[in-house]
C-alpha cells in the first residue's frame, strides 16, 4: 500500500521517475543494480529492516515508516528530490556487515530501532506459525481430536503399508482412538509436520530480531538463544530477550577494531562464536529461570481465566488488533496469541480465536460501509472497499490501513469499538481456534464455528454503524472536496 501510494503520486508528477522494490512476504522482485546506480535518491518506507541494504550504498536516503508513505507520499518524494540535490544528505552505508546498524543508528533512535527489530522478527516468524498452525489444524481434521495424545507413535511406528487400527500401544499403554487406518495415520503425520514447524517459532523470532540489529552475524547466536529459551521454558518472552541480547552483543563485537587478517573471520566465526557464548551463558546462569517463571505465571493465569476476566481479556485483545491494523500493537496481540497455540491449551486456543476474529472486523466493516453509504468516502476509499471484504475474510487486517491512514480519527476508534465487541463475544462464547491464520477459510479448526461467526458479525455491525455515524455527523473535508470536484 505504501508502494501504491508513492507510485500513484509519482505518476501524477513530471519531475520524478519512481522505481519500486517491495520486500514483503510475497511477490518480491529486486530491482537491478543498474537501476540502483542510475537513481538519484532512495526512499526506504518500511517498519522492518531493509534486506541487502548495502546494494544502495552511497545513495541519498529518506527513511520513514509505512504509514507516513501512505499518508504523505508527495512530501516524501519532495524530500527525496531535495536529498538528491544536497551533497551533505544522509547516505546509505556501504559496509555490508554494519549497514543495518551504524547508518540506521544515525537517523533512527534506539527505541525505533528496537521496534523495527522486533517487527522484523515477528514478520519472519509468522510463516512458521501459519504453516505449522494450519498443519496442526489439518491433523486434527483428519485424525480426530484424540490423535494428539499419540501422534508421535502413530507417525513413526506406522506407514502406508502398516496402517494403525483403533487400538494402538503408546509408550507401553494401549490407547483407543476414534478413527483408524489412513485418516488416523495421515492426521498424525500432518500433526508431526506442524509440530516441527511450530518448534522453530521462538528460534526464528530471536534469530531475526538479532539479524535486524546486527545483520547476518546476528542470525546464528539469535537462533541459538531462541532454542535455549525453549529448552529452559522461557518461551516467546525468552526469544524476545535473546534476540535483542544477541543483536546488541553482535553489533558491539562487530565494531571492534581488529587486524585485517582477522577481519575476514569476524562475521563468519568470531562474532557468532562469542555472541552465542555470551547469550548462552547469560540464559543458563542468569536469565533463564526468571524468564521461565514469568512464562509459567502467564500460562497459569491464562488457564485460570473464566467469566468476566476472559471477556475483559477479549476486549483488550480486540482493541489491540484494531488499534494500528497490522502495526506493532496489532502484532503484539498476535504474537501473544500464537505463543501458546502449540501447547494445545484450551485457553490459548480461545485467545487465538478472539485475536483472529477481531483482526477480521475492520476490513469487512469498512468494505460494508462503502457499500451502504458510498457518498461518505473518497473515490480511492470506494475502490479499496471493493476488495477489503475479501482481505477481512482472510484475516488480513492491513486491508483497512488505507482507510485508517486517510481518516484516522474517524476510522480507528470505530474499528476499535467493533474489535472490542468481537473479542468479548468470542471469549464469552468460549470459541477456540486451532489455526493461527486463515479467517473463515479455517472454520473446520474453530469450535464452535457458529460462535465465531456471531462474534465477527457483532463486531462488524458495531464498527460499520460507528464509522458511518462518525463520517455523517463529523464530515470529512477530503470527501466534500472530492464530491465538489465530481460535481464540477
């Protein structure tokens, strides 16, 4: 969406030619080095780290978050033109091992750098969660709910030529399963694959947080720290800590002044070795036990939730999911939900359902609002509304960002109201989801599915009514100007 905003604005101007490279999770196509060499300036519009930043070395650079690029594309283009004409403008570093650290540090504060690092870690972690969680859900679909009690034996002791029956010996104990044969075996295999993928989520979170702070030398110690966090029971909180610790230690060691003969060994041997040693010792000797105690307390609190406390948590999660629609607060709620999903705990699955349902509300509600009262929205918003409903049904909260960026004071509070209602209803009805993503397309993994649909419908009605009321009784000047231009 940031790329679209910049591209559309550049197309309306005669003084700038823009080439875009996206670095999202799909449809990535890198621009050629020749195009980069011919460029006068570079714009980095991202909430996470820029991959292969050294390719842009020596170019004047303008940096911002995604929302500013959506809100002020013309201003950013003007700043890029000014930077291209200024010989003293901030330029991209050409030092590959320190580019993401030293140069970004000159223009970004430590708070912003830490935020970007965590967002990078979450971004790289999400595919593990989505793939692993959906495979777990498919395992339950084919193998039945009780398959999880013996999935290891079912997936390793049997084969296509030796399918299990209803009664299987697991760890020396005879267990009875509702299903048998191919479906039980397939369910166990899918569940095993999902467990393998889910086993990487904390390590991936930690490793890519470290990568965002220190570049490639931070990956190995970050992954090692995340694995240690899992071993010690520190969970995702431990992964956050080890990722930041590994990143800062690797960054510090990378700034050491060393002889040239040792310099080539620093990023591939010295930095990973020393950083892994520091992180490992810190976890085993100092941090592991306190972080594990925090995780145990969190799990115990979640397990004890019932009644009004569960509804209150649902309200909070719903507000978070709709506050920035894919930003840091939204991702924090999603990370909190996915962290306990692999345990199979009932309360964790209820939290996952509340988070996913709340995250679907905003795009669906805004799409419905543009259909009901088209005149209250700009032509661009009306166009976005045609596809936002599908993004909402798929649990892509970012489908609401163009609306929120263009009119935050009317849209965001309205969406938060609906998200809070959805979270509360979902928790009140004890809806649980074994899948971390997929929206309505994973209803087979949601129980009761009717409660899930009721929660979403309630939130959509509230958000739609609220945003229409806000725009009706507090008119948007941009809409009025667009209407006048059409009339003229």
